[in-house]
C-alpha cells in the first residue's frame, strides 16, 4: 500500500502545521468507518478526514463535502461528548508505524480538564479508530469492536486495555545512514526491494522499488547513495506529492515515482493528492457494497429483455413467411381436384414461377384438401397480423433495454445518495416492491434533488444530473428555456445544463467533457456530445424517467478526462 509509514509521517507533519492548537467544533460520521472533524485553527475551518475503511484507510485534510446521516451513529455521539470543543494538544506518529495519536484536551460536565487520545490505526482490514483515556490506557470505545476470535493479538472494545500492534523492530529510514543500508542488506541474497521493506520501518514496496530503480546497477556503492537520495527530501519534509496514471492503475506517493511510466500529476499538498486519489475510489467501493443486489437485479432484467428480443426477432422472421403461406393456400385451392384426403404432400405446378416449375407442398393427411388450403390461409392471416404487434413489442423491449442500460451506467458514477434515488425510481416504476412501513404514513416532503455543480475555466457555472431523478429535475424544472443543454449523442449518460444564454466555446467544450465523462463512453476517445437550447428538449408523453427527444442540436467531439472533470467540480 502506498499509504505507508513515511506517508503517515508526511500527513502528520502537514496536519500538525495547520491544526496545531486548533479547536474541534464539530464531528460527523458520514459512513460506517469514516469520520470528519471540523477544526478551527489559524483563523479558518479545516476538515480532517479519518478513515478505518478496510480498503481505503487513511487520514488527511479534505476539501470534499460529505452527506451526513440525519441521526449520528453511537460512536459519533460518544466522540462529540468527549472531544467537541476540545483543543488539539498534539498530533504525532507512533514510531514509524501507520499509527496516529491525536491528543485532545477538553473539559467535562463539571468543568474539570480531561485529556483524551484518539488513535488511528491504518492497517488494511485491521484498521481502526480508538478513543482512549491516556492516563489509564483504557479504551472508551472504538469505531470497530474486535473479538478475541477475530484477532490473535487481543480484543478491542470499551473497558479493555489498549494494546498497540506488535512492534516490528526495524530501522527508521529517516535516521539511517549509508552504513546502515550496507549493514542490513545482503547483496548476495537478491530481492533487494523486499529486503529494504523487511529491514526499514515505514517503507512500502512502491518506495523500495523506486530506490532500487534509481540505484541502477545495484551494488554496495549505488544502493546506499540511491537510498539517501530518495530519503533525504522526505527527512527534511521537502515533499513532492505526485500521482502517476497508467492504463491499468493509479499510483501516488510523496516523491516522484520515476520507475513507473504514465501520466504524471503534481499536487501542492499531500492532502490534495490524497483527496484526488481516494475520493472517487472510496465512493465507488461504498456504492458497490450497497448496490450489489440492485445491480444484479438490473442486469438480470436486461438479460431477460435481451432473450425476449431474440424470441421476438424469430417470431418476426417466421411472420415474414406470410406470403409463402398465402401462395401455398392458393396453389392447394387451384389443385383441389388432384389432391386426396390422406395425402402427406402435393406436387403441383407453381403458377407464380416464370419457368413454371413444380413445387412440393406439405399437407396434413387428417384434413381434406379444402381444409389444408384453409389452414395455409389461416397461417397467412395470423402471420400478417402478428408483424405489427411484434414490431411494437420489439420497439418497447429495445426502449426497456436502453432504460436499464442507462440505469446501469448511472450506477457506475453514483454516490450513495444518487443510488437511493435510483432505488426509489425503480419502486415508483414498479420494478421493485415498495417497503411496507409499520409506522403511520406521512406525506413525503418535496425534496429537491441535489445536483453536482461545476464551473468552467472562464467562470460559467453548469449543472450535472447523475440519475434520472436529477436529470428530470434539471432539464424539465430548473433550467431556463434558452440555457444550453448537453448530452452524449445516442449514448446513455447525464444531462448537463450550462447556466448561461451565450456560453463561450471553452465552456461548451468543458461541459461536453463532463457530459462524456458521466456517460457510457467514459473510457472512450472522441465522444460525440450534442448541445442545444432547453426549449428544443422535450419529454414524450408516457416516456420513461430521464428520456427526452431534442432537435436543432450541434455536435462536438471530446475525450473524457477525470482530472479535468475533478478540477472543474465546485466543492
């Protein structure tokens, strides 16, 4: 993991500089394993994010906004009781481990001064956030309770003594010298990067690989020099936060990663880089966990309609044989005199063939010649009448698949709140049964959907709907008649509205890029995006939520870029 001990050290240094002696004014718990502290320090408010997420555990300052539950969880309430109004006395790292101590001084109900320690352990699926009384070392509570059968090291819960994770007794890289590197590395054993991780505290495999790459031909001269060259700026807190984007993965670290080829993005602070890296990933992970059943339902419905469409196409193909049934009926009628009951087929002259060739027609031996002719005429009439009905069914099925396809696309970029709106839409449309509440029914308040706000590089605002509920509200209710509306051409995606009557070309291009990013063509290049005025966008009667038609459009071609989209988003 890139968030290693050295990364923890860098984040603590950054936070300590900005939060020293700050007062905790508010604590929120937007998600099960994540906390947001609002801290007033140096004349401004700062938001500190602490996460014990199994996949994305971290700690850093954040500029992102999170929706908070109407009823705070119990652990959040406990932290408010002990920490809100308190002053941050100290933020420090426990040795070189991914363990952070946040010491807070506060006053209790009687006015007596109390000190509390919040311990953040960033350790993958074992990550935790624990409130401890530092005088007694007793746990007051933790964001995750750990039973004895869940950990070989010990339990974590109220009333238990706090035990730090076992020490690894490694060398601190920021205190190491070239001699220490030579002393702890066996050059004959190979796997130098693994040895660096094993011998030096807080070193991730990512940084170890960077050191080995910079050493070039690894030997007793090159490795110590490369080690010191990488560690020295870290030691001096001279960080260069950088992300490297490759086709398969994104990497981040506090120094340039020269051993990885890809698009490089630099950031002024560690927290801004971590915000960029983790925000979307943690969001998508939460959505995946909450939406597994919903996504499976939508995919099953889509597959069901695909099978239905296949059957309808076969029916249509069969119906195309209507003219043949008519021809057979007429030929049997013309040859009644030579056909007998009990015949299984009749070979007759095909009057419709220019060369007058013979044709063999299958017969039902249990029917009379006249009844066989009538059977073919009935098949002809049935096939002819079914063509229109089948075509209508095919059109409805294709629209249904497009609708489901659009919902699946919306789930790819949905936030937990967006997801809830999608679920409610499916209930309203009758796809999912509404939950029966035992409480007396209360009239639901008309809550306006929350749209994402963006601002172009020339200062013009535009709005994005990320699901059908938001799209309908944005396009049909909020937007003014002459504002500019955008949508990917013939591709499921978001509605985007520029809040200007005459936006400049750069704004249109940037809004089109956002529209392409929030579409099924997110990973494509040169994506066609149509734009027109709202007055030319219409919703047909009886159409599915989010579906519109439009005309008088202009098409631009853009390539979605996540970094550009994030830079345009207003926090």
